[in-house]
């Protein structure tokens, strides 16, 4: 799948990593959670359509039209606070129709969505139709849109419950998400959703101190690898979860290995990102800071003060992005640097 079509696979879902009494909001890129550390609002497709402003219809790809290929393409998008749309990922659609649908989504404009009277970024799905799909195909498309809304709502609710230390409620939401996945996902379908569910289960188990189960879920998430890239953002995020788990268990060598792997990917992505996309760059920098904090903790535990200071300086350089974990991580690093200077 082309990288531009897969934007959301580099843009969304991991938010919580728990370790050593610190609950860290740890993002995937491009989502509102990645730089504001707040939950992005998910809007049902039908409701979002009422905000869509008039525009030009999508262009039917000539190759697809000549081959009489008809059907729906579902694209998950972010509508920014100013009403402009950005494609996140291709949810489903014929490969000859999908690129045209993604290109068309970029032209969409919406009346801004508001929460408490203030414009906010939202996530929703758009169904782009080419030709006249059969009733059966249309039913499949509508079922997929319904599934996406229900699954991600359950997942986001589970994440909120974990953050609020309401583990029983989180488990209930994750059970609901699992039930939604069971009848629709097989083979290579819904890899991102299955990756997210496995990751969330790992986070819940880790929060409950069930470390063996947590490790098993994280490794399952690594094996899924939705984007099929060795150094994908999903793999970097899951590696960071494992690093936090290993740090909890004082398995320092494994914590260092996982954190370094995650850090290297985020540093590479930061260098490749556009200077004009501040939110994307902020999310990468936030991830770099969290991994640096893990590495500083490992270095301190293994009596490597110089290495600890090096990584702590990276944390402090990005302190503005560390909310709500800012106080604990920043004070930790400031304390290390102060103590080492005092000793010298």
C-alpha cells in the first residue's frame, strides 16, 4: 500500500505506557493525542457528512471505469479545527479506486466541529462511491463503517479507563472490542485494529502487574506489524511499551535494547518529516523524550552517570511536550543532573 495512502497507519493509536509509577501518554503520530495529549473526538460518518461543505465530485479513474470496476472506498480522515481534511488511512476499497478517493478527500472542507464551544480536530470515516455498487457491496461498506466507529470508540474508552486506573471498566471495553473483531477479521484484515487491541491488552495487564501476560500481548502486537515495515511507527511504539515493561522488571539490558530500537525509528522519522508539520514533529519529539527517559533510568540503575545525563538532556530539551508526565520525568532528570554535578 502506498505510504501516502497509509498515512493513518503512521498516525494514530498508541497512547499509554505504564512503568515505575509513571503513566505515560505515548503517541502514534498525526493524531490529536500526539501533541496535545488529549483524546481526539471521533465523529460518526453520518454526522460528519452534515458538516461537509459542497465541492467537486471525485474523478472516476479512467482505468477503473474502462474495466467497469465499481464500488465504495472508505477513508479514515482527520478534520482539523479549521475544517480542512487530511487522509489518515485507507480502510477498504479496490486498489484501482483507492488513490482517487484519497486524493479527493484532500479537497474536502467542513464546517468546524466544536466541543464546549471551541473548534477541535476530529476523526471520522468518509465513503467515496464510484459507479453504482451492488446492494450487497453497499451493505459490506456500511457494516465496515459501523465496525470502525464501534471498535475505536471501545478502544479509546478502554484507554481512558486505564489512564484513570479503572481497570475493570477498561477490561469490559476491551472485551467489547474483541467481540467486534471476532466475526469480521481474518487473514490480513484489520491488522491495525488487532495490533491496537493486543497493545491495549498488554497495557492493561502491565497496569495490573501481570507482567508475563503483558509481555505476551506486546510480542503478539509486534508480530502483527500492520504496516509490514521493520521500522514502522507501530513497531516503535510497541517496542517502547516493552522497554517500559522491562524497566519495571529491572531487566535492564532488554529495556535498553527495546528503547534504543524505538528511539532510532522516531529519530529517523523526525529527520524525514516536513518542517511545516509542527504537530507531526512534536509527536516524534515526544516519543524521543519518553524513550530517552527510559534509557536514562536504565543508565542510572547500571551506574552509568554520563549516559544518564546524555539521555536526560534529551528529555529536558523536549520538556514542553511531556504532559501529563512532565513533572515526574523532568524532575527525575533535573535531579540526576544536579546530583552528578554536585558529586563532581
